[in-house]
């Protein structure tokens, strides 16, 4: 295991389309994923995509813990809002319905900043795990957001280019002003 160097906005690896993985169960992918998880946890991120560690392959890791979902939800509703630590190889996303939700995002490749991004609220995603088995889930809220954010990295897209209002691209240290304003 190793903590990998994270590419920052401006590095070409973050702007290119990543390649599909031929064998999700290969030793090479297992090693990559193990290092990505260690790197994500060390950096206190909710997700990480392989291009962020300079590997242009279609691999993401993420988690959507309970604390990030809306506390007003019932247990049944909350199910789609949460995900354990998940590895997804060759992911695909399908948007469900036309509901859009705005939320604040950060990115380990855009350190120190936060941006308000509107994204589809409900998605379905599929891909493969490290045993080569198919994974398919429904996701809403923060869970849907983190998956869309990570999968954007595989197509060379960083969250600022998804923003409609760059007035809401702010330094983390100033985020409290916005939270107060919106409450
Ligand atoms: Ni990111």
C-alpha cells in the first residue's frame, strides 16, 4: 500500500478521457485500488478517481456515509442516499427523472476551494467490482452527487466546469459566509 500523489487542476491527466479497464480482477487493478483507498482516506476525501492519481483508467472509489444524507429522511428513503466504501470499475450512469439538486462540492484536485454545483438528484449506476462481478445501484442526494463527480473525472471534467454561477466558487475558509446566508 502507498499514499499516491494527487494531480491538481491543470495537469493534463485530469483533462483527458480515461481508458476502460480490460480485466477488473487483475492484480494491477487491485494494487491501484488499494493505493487509491489509502490515498483517499489520508486526504479525508469522499471519493477518488484513478486519473487523480495520474492513472488514466476508468476506476473510482467513493463512500456516502450516513452523516452526509438529509437527517429528515426515513430509514427506507435514506437507503439510496448512502453507500459503503465502494470500488467501481468501468462505471456507467443513467439519470432517473428530471429532479435537479444543488450542493457544495470539493475536490482533492482543486484543493482549498468549494463550489455550488447543480446535478441530477436520482441516478442509477453500474460497473464492476474487484472480483469482476457486476454492481448496480440506485443513488440519490449526496450518494448520487459523489458518483457523478467521480465519474466526471473519467471524462476529463472537473466540477468548476459544471457550475452555472462562478460567484459560488469560493475558498473553504470562507464557506461559513455562504452557509449562514442560505439558512
Ligand atoms: Ni474530484
